[in-house]
C-alpha cells in the first residue's frame, strides 16, 4: 500500500523552529516530486514548498520564503521541511504530497497535480 506519513509537528513558540518529515512506504520517492501544503482552520489548503525528484528544482510560497528549507534524502525515502522563525500564522495541518509530474513555477502549488497525500501533522505556533 502506498503511503506518505508526516511527522515532526507540535507546539512551538513564535520564533522557534521545527523540522517536518515526510516518509514514504510502499513505493520509492526517487521518481516523485514532493510538495508540502498546509491548511489552517477555515482556510483552503495552500502550497508551502516543493522539491523535484532530482532536487534540482525547488519552490517556496512567498509567505515562507527565507524561513523554510525543503530537502530530500532518497536513501531514507524521506523529504524534510525545515521551518524557522515560526509565526502564529504558520499554524496549520501540514501535508506532504507526491507527484510524478515535473513541477513548474506555475503548477507546483496546484493540489490536483499530486497523486498521493499524507494525513498531515499539526503545527501550532503560540506563546
């Protein structure tokens, strides 16, 4: 069974950091681009970042640029999202998703580009 499992979320104070992980089981991530998305209560799911299968193309939403770093370790079948200088508005459920499509600047954030989704991990930024 193909699965993506996110971990690493939690409660963190403003200005703090978290590293989210997206681990795959049942398939190898080598040939997939991976996107990170988030959904806050009452809001639509939005793209946060994306990394191509090779790692050669990386995209960030304006809201996290300079504070987020996406990376992948294909040997561990895992993609990471390092989030620094966290703000209360970063509070959301964070999901990772996989696609065999090559991501472009105009498409990586579109939900329907992705075939597999994880259940999400809660990130709460609060003092």
